[in-house]
């Protein structure tokens, strides 16, 4: 075990991923089942929100991982730009659809939660809006990966897009904050509702413990999916290379 | 650099239609909005600053793929890349040329279109100022998008998908300046933010665009 850069070797990466994957998926499945079952069936109803409070077990972990997935893509993109390890670029590519899916889950569960709580499926609240923008960034990133034929060019361009996109995503986050407060003050009532659910400190322990288990489950699920997708992509590339060699011979 | 700027300007004006197209598009969008939302004057005057901003943004987007695509096709981009001018300078000049041919006319036509939307009297100067400050940012960000998609067939749609999310902060602050100005409120904060975004983007994004263009020309 010399350094983490050993895993930049695709063969080593695939072999390790093969070994780790069953454990990761098993752990993630266990955590998700325990967390969700505990959360859904063995926690009391909230005195004001009733049973709808239990959407938190899907909503918050998904939102958490949606942001962290972009963060991971940012790190792997940087590694690709600096050290040119193909596994890193592929990991960024593999993480994008997973992150986008988590973003959709967070948005949809948020809407389902918002309907009984706020009386509306959607409000142009800063949090909601910035998540929608994050989703657009994911879409653009994936579209760019899909549009370019040369793998290395695609990796280069998407990693630069990821860097620039990160800066603009943060800018949008604060711009949106500003915009809403300047626009309609009425939304602050709704924001209070969102905040009570969104900051873990304000959640009582009865709900928090299964919530943390769910977060761990989602994180492990994300890891497992990214590993699996990266591995698949490495194998697909090797197959393509072998086919090319066959045709040349 | 000046020679390149003059060449781009001349090409934009003389070679086929692209020059006025953005303006006409802006006009049509502005005319279509009252058909869409109804002719009530109070409603129109309330949404006028936002409509003008969104219209200007879309008109800007329309002409983005002309920034680099034509030069890419006839190979003059390769020539430029081997010229002594650094790539950062090339993309900056390209963005400037795009702004002069698209952004600047939009800025000056916007107050006239404001009449159609019964923009409040206080709003005219702020629409003008916010567009004047904001459209350069639109051009520079658009050049980044154009550089990303320059090598692609049918890159136009993809470019809109990439560029529109990047336009969000500029649009928010720009429209906010115009709206607050029209309502007669203080505009200092969003104006400062808009200027910050605009100048920050002008200073930093050409490096990203140049890097992207170098990759695409490899």
C-alpha cells in the first residue's frame, strides 16, 4: 500500500473495485433498509407535520449527496487536469448521472413534501431554485460528455466546464438568495419550514438517528454506483481497444 | 488585436444577415410578450424590465455560435492560433466584437422597446445602464460556451444548454437593477454586484475560453 495514486492504474482500480463492491453495496443496502424502515415505521409522527415529516429520510440524504457528487466531480476533474489519470476523468463522468438522479429525487420529494406543508408544489425559494440550477448544470455536463467523440478531448472540456460551472453555481446560489429576498418577502414563511427540516441540529434525536443512517446509506450507495459505473466504463473502453486491435490485425 | 477586431466587425456587418438578426429577434420577442400575457398596461409595466432582460439575453444567445464557428470552418482559427497573439487575447477580441455587433445595439434598442411594454419613466435609464453593464458579461460567457462547442456538429443546441445556466447570476442582478430602478428603489447593491460579475468574468473567463479553444484545436 504505497499511495492512493496506485489506483490510477485501471487494472488495479478494476480489481480493487471488484473486491470492494459487494461489501459496499451490501452495507449500503443494509443501511438504507434499516434507516428507511426505522424512519418510516418506528418514529412517531411530528406534532405539526404528521406523517409527512418522514419524507425527510429520502429528501435530505438525496440533497446532501447531490451536492457532494458535484464536489466529487470537481475534485476528480482537477486531478484529471493536473495528473491526467484516466480513471479520475471516468469517475467524474460516472458520478454525473448519479448526482443528477439524486438532484431529481431531492426536487421531487421536496415538491411532495411542499404540497401538504406549504400548500404548493413549487416556490421560487432560494434553496429550491439553486437546486434546479444545479440540475441544469448536471444536464449540461452530461450532454457535453455525450456530444464529443474523442475521449481525451471530452475529458478535458468537461473538466474545465466543471471548474467554471462550480464557480457559477456558487455565484448563482448567492445571487438567488439575493434575488428572492429582494422580490417577495412572503416566501420567508415557507423558508422557515424548509429550514427546520434542512438543518440537522433542529431535528430531535428520535428522527436524527435514522436520518444519519439514511445519509450513510445514500453515501455508500453513491460510492457503489460510481465505482460500478467507472468499472463498467473502463471495461467498455478496453473492449473497444481490443476490437480496434482486432480490426487492425 | 485591433486588426482582428476590425476584421471581425467588418465580417459581421458585411457578410450575410447575422448583424441585424439579433435585433429583429429582440423586437419580435418583445412584441410577442403582450400577446402572451395580455395587454393590461399595469401588468406589462411591472414585467417590462424582466422581459427586456430575458429578450436581450436570448437575442445574445442566438448569435453566439457565429463567434467562432465560421472561423473554425474556414480554418482562419488555426491561423489565428499560430499567430503571435496569445489565445486569451483572441477570445477577448472575439467577445468584444460580438458585444459591439450584438450587445451594444441591444442596449440602445431596449429603451425603445420599453415604450411598447409601457416601462415606467424612471426605468429607462436603469434598463439602459444595467444592459450596458451586463451585456459584456453575456458576450464573454457566451464566448466560453462557443469555444466549448466549436468542434461539434450541431453544437448550437448543446451550447444553449451549457450557456444558459451560466447566465443565471448576470440575469438575476441585471434584471434586479432594472426592476428596482423602474420601481424607484435604491439600486446600488445589485448594480455593484452586476458590475462585479461583469468585470470579474471579463478578467478571468478568457483564460478558461482560451484553454478550451486550445484543447479543441489540438
